[in-house]
C-alpha cells in the first residue's frame, strides 16, 4: 500500500491524540499521557502546513487544516485539565 500525504497526516494525528489520552483502539491499552510529545507532533504538522502551503491538493489541505484544528483544541482541553485544581 502506497503512503499518501493524507495517510501520513492521519498517522501523526493519531499518535498525538493517543499521547493526549485518547484511546482510539479498544484492543490496545491506553498510552501514558505525554503532552510535550503531543505538542511536538502538533508543531511538526504546523510546520508542514507552512512549508506545503499552495502545493497540496484541496483534499490534502483540508485534511491537514481539519486535523490541526482538532489537535489544537484537544491539546488546549488536555493542558487545561491537567492544570485544573479539580483534576485528579
């Protein structure tokens, strides 16, 4: 199976989500939360967005934009819940 740009973005995004505590596959155990590594992946995707601007197909750009938005929102939520006085 050929690697596609969108597939690469999904792969990185899945890793970032798992590092933020999402259990995407019930068959696998949950990864320990590591917000620093998740942020690094988000930063890599952001750099890819910047470096590929104007060179992606419409669907590829949409995947990258949508994934970055979802990851950033999840990161803000995860970071704020770890610093919340009500978090366990």
